[in-house]
């Protein structure tokens, strides 16, 4: 990447204008909070467009919404290929040998296909793994990365790339074709077409097409836990509600002002996911804490005190997740625990099971987020 591809923090007035442009009244809670930051970096493969991340610093880690924009025209990244295909249709794509890998990496970072579970591994240092299997995957990545090849094939109007990829949880040696019009085809170890342009898209669409089904299916799992049932009924009794919103990743946001919790799920997801259940627990517990008067700190406060406050709230939330996940395992939902551990919480769950003191559990959280602990 060139220096122009580094992340840059925009000024406050630019952030406010951006929020005004992308705000949707139906999802107003996503854009209301004590402090927002807007970060941007250039996308060399899209002529005139950059990647924007709108961060709500009232949460920790910050709640984030992703966009592609040229400053005037904004395209929301809803966790699918929608925005990329719209811009390709507008003629913005410019693929070269120098930027095709950035294009592949960006696609891998911001899109999710539930039935085509593939992640491209451009940089072995950016490991998509965590948990006990991380080291084994990493060694395989290094092995396959040694065979890396990139060929600009003029006759086929495409690039051929030999590279490691993650397919259905396994690290494999892959061969990928990237057409110069943007379509991506995995040729080996299996044939999978991506970015084939077969669906209609909208530039700014926070609605999740399967919101009703996702809420019903994830609640059905949550309510298999007695503590999960208590948590949901408590929040619901105070007229709290949950809304699914399309987006990158699986984070969540609780908003006290309108008693709403937002669960982010990639647009292509159509059914229950362990990640959504975990996020749902976290958001519901945060909403309950808000009802109890326990809120996030002012992000403009003294940094150490702000981080300490965040860690204390996160400790409460993660312990609640552990309690409910343990009950869900007893109800036959072992995959929820597995995904919780794979998300980087294996040490925390181990501490919970071993009845580790809260002070030590807080240290685990601080380490997870690279927070330096100040000794008394």
C-alpha cells in the first residue's frame, strides 16, 4: 500500500456533514451518541472513492459502520457485495497488478457469503484465526504463501493468483481468477463464483431483508437458557426492543434514548447464527445495565479512567455471556460456545469456568484490547 492508503481521521465538521448525509431516521439510534469519529483511507482500485468508517466512541471497542464514498456519493457496506457491484456498474473499478490484491483483501474483509465460506489470506500477518487452532492455521498459511503467484493474463482479461485461503474453516492452497470487470472466481480447491452481479442493490440500505426471521430464530435459541429468558423478559418489560441492521461483521449497539438494541448481521445471512446470539446477549445485558443506571463513560474524560470504566462494564457483559453460553451448551448448542472461543474469548471463558477473581478477569479483557494495566 502507498502512504495515501493509510487511515486518516477527519475533522469534526466533516464528520457531522457525513452523518447528516448517511443518517436514516428509521435507524436514528445508530447516529446518536456522545461522540463520533470518521476515518477514511483511499481505495486505489476504485477511481475517486475511499473507505469510510463511522465510529461511535461511546462504546468500547467503538461501534462502527462502513461505507464507500467519494465525498458526495455514499454507499453503505452492508456485509454483502452490493456496494462494490454498484460502483463497478458505474465504471469506477480500475484493476492493475499493483492493486488487485488490495481489491481481493477488501472484498474478503467486507463481504460474507453464508453458503460460500471463503476468506482470502493476502498477508500472513493478518491472521483470520484465533483460539487453540490459530498456530496450526498460521503455519499452513506460511507454507502456502511461499507458493504465491500473480499473473496478469491479457488474453483472458483477468489476473490469476495463487494464494492461501480459508475455506469452511480449513487453510488451503488456492487459485483465484479476478476478472478485470471485478468478478472473482475461485478455481481451486473448489470452483466458486463471487461478485457475479446477479442481484439488485441499493446504495444506502440499513434494513436487513431477513430481520423478522433472524430475530425469531435467534430468540428461540436464546430462550433455551433460563438466564437468557430472564434477560430478554426484563428488557422487554421496559419496552426495550431489538432491531437487526445489515452491516460488516457482527457487532451490536445499545441505545438508552430509544430503548433499542441494534444487532449487525451481513445482508446475505438468512438464518440464526451463534455470533448473532452472542451479540444479542451482550446488547441485552448492556440495555439492562442502562436500566440500572450503569452507563458507558464520557469518551472525553481522562483516558485511563474511561478505559477502566469500559473494562468494568465489559467484564459484566462478558460474564453474562459466559453464564448464558454455558446454559446453551447444556441445551445442545455447543456451537455457540465454540464461536465464542474462536472470537478470542477462550482465555476469558476458561477463567470463568475456573472461578477466577474478577480482577484477573479484567486483566484478560485489558490484554484482549491491548490496554496497559496501571499497577496500584
